[in-house]
C-alpha cells in the first residue's frame, strides 16, 4: 500500500469542489477585482484558478486587506489568538459590504 500524500491540497476534497452549475473557468471580472487597503474581504477559494491560491484551512475566513503584493493582496486575519497574514489572489477573495 502506498503512503498517504500530505501535499498542500490533501484533506480538501469538499472545500475544493464546485457545484454543478459553477463548474468551469470564472468570468474575467472575477480575476480583475480590486480592493482598497483597509477593506474587509472573505477568503473564498476558487479551485479552477491555481495561481494565488491560499492554503485551504483559511477558506471561509474574513480579514482586512493590509497590502498589495504583485497581483495578489495581503490579508490580515486572526486565527485563534494569533494574527496571520495571508497572500491571496483576487479570484480567491470576495468583497464584503462595509456597514
């Protein structure tokens, strides 16, 4: 029996699966979203875009845009009592309405 892989996508079968009506590549507007520094964003991983994909443990978390790094954005979020900085592409981020 082969040894189990512990790669970056292991254990993410349900998180990295699209619904039947969502399959295929995203629209161009999803790839070219822009965020302002200080804006709130949710990490929603799009499995069809591999570039700029954050680690799957951060899927569904919400943070604040802190900086821009190349074409990606740096998101600051709290995981437990630790503040983490995640680099994610715009295809994997969703704007949240500021209230």
